[in-house]
């Protein structure tokens, strides 16, 4: 009997030694994993220790590993989200920069520097995804900062500037050496314009139609604000610009500018022919028989009709 009891105590002792040795081995392995940054494997080792809550500092290590796992997962999610937002921002910037580089003629050239400023602001607002910090507290703080990234207002401003320039480019295309039919179509939409007539080479009063440096089309129109009985001539072409105004279309900006410079030499004099303004390669002229405010309003309405891209 004594031998059996002794054997039993021996078995129990061996079991305790084996169990203690197993705990120690698992603990050391867990520490190795934790030190290497493999918190998931470390947590598995710690939780596998029987009675880990009271074994050395295993309970604290379990809490630390779990906190690190949670923080790392949060950081990864935040990093992925930030990377997606940055990609969206990069795409918007790239699209805007492509438009800038193309440098297509725009009705309002000031929209180019406006878009360049919007691109600069967008680049300055970008937040780079940092390297993951070392502590759970720092990692969570970094994740919060990444989650707070919001480029919506910046992208909206960039898109607005780009859309404005794109519209201006389309507008310029409408007044880049348009044909006679388009000019007439636009003038028909302007309030106050009565009669419209395009010149031909046979009845062109200036004899410049289709000649080098001359206009490729000239369309005269009369205005209800002008007393037509006071204007010499029987037709709109005979009355010329005096009865309302005219549209002169040129092949290029240089020819249009030369013509406007020539007309400007008469401004304020006896032979003044009214207002004149270049839009694209088109010279918009209004009658000197109109008041300054009437000229301005008519000129504005004509340019709006010629550059309307919304219909």
C-alpha cells in the first residue's frame, strides 16, 4: 500500500513538473512572438496557458497583445481608407493638370491660373499615410487622424475650377472662326435685333470679304432702338453698322485685333463707328447711334448668344 501511495505522489509530482515546464515554454514562446511583433501568435500562446490569468504577467501581456491587435486593425482600415481618398485626389489633380498642359484657347484665359491655384491647394491638402507607430495609443491616435481626412470640399473646388475652364474652352471654340450661318442663328436669339443680312463678295461695302487679312464673314443687323428712318440707306447692308451693328468674323485673332485697332483710332471722333469688342476671332460692333449703356447691353447679349454652350 505504501508503495502505491508513493508511486501516486511521484506521478503527481512529475505531472506538476511537466505542467510547469509546459507553462514556462509557452510563456517564453509567447514573449518571443510578442517581441517580434506577432501579437496574434503571442496571444494564442498566452491564452493556451492553463490559468494564464495568474501566471506571471501573462494577463497583462494578453491585454497588451489584444490592444495592439485592435489598434493595428484600426490603423490598417484607416490607412486603406486614406489611400483610397488620396487616389481619388490624385486622379482629380491629374485630370486638372492634363487640361492645363493642353492649354487650349479659352474665352477667359484667367481661368487657367485659377485652376492652377486650385491644383496647388489640392496638393497642399493631401495627407500622407505615415508609418505605423509602435504603441497602441500612438497607433490609435494615428488611425483617428487618418479617419478624419476629408477632401470633399477641396475636390469640389478643384472640380468647379476645372468645369469653369472646360466651359470657357467650349465657348471659345464657338467663336473661333465660326461660319456665317452660326452667327445669323445666334443673332436671331438676341432681343431687340430686327433684320439680319450677311454680305457677299458682290455687295460687301468694304470689299474685304475672304481677302487676306479681311473677314471671312460679315453680318449686319438693325436694332429696334435705332430710328431706322434717320439712317442713310434702304437695306441693312446699305445702312451698315449705323442701323444696329455688325459681326465680323476673322480667320485668326491677329487679323481681328488689327481690325479693332484700326477702329479704335476713330473712337471719340467725328467718324466714330460705335463700340467694338473681340471675342475669339469675332469682332462684335454696335452702332454709334445707341447710347453707351445700350451699346454695352447689346454687346453683352450678342456675346452671350455667340458663346452659349448650355442649349
